[in-house]
């Protein structure tokens, strides 16, 4: 699944029947392949747009689960 997702992200023009067959060998259906590709593509789009606009989460979310640098050891 991850190899398929990375190929969607990095080189989707080269996807072929062998890529879908590899997914099927691991129990994924053609509908699953569609979902994997859609999620991968949407994630790539949203991250590129966030980077383009220098978007960053609000301070509360950004700091969730993070220790201040001085507290890390």
C-alpha cells in the first residue's frame, strides 16, 4: 500500500497494471486503490497549498504534545 501511495505521489504517470496487481496480492480491491490514490493526492495538494501560503496551525494545536526546546533532553 505504501509503495503504491508513494508512486501516486512521485510518479503517477507510470502506474500500471502491475501496481494494481501488487495491491490485490495483499488483499486490496480496486476500490481500495482508488481510496489510497485519492487520499494520497489530496494530502499532497493540501500540503503544497499550506506550504505555498506559509500556513501554520494555530498556536494551541502547534504546541500540542510538544515540549519547549529547553525542556527536551
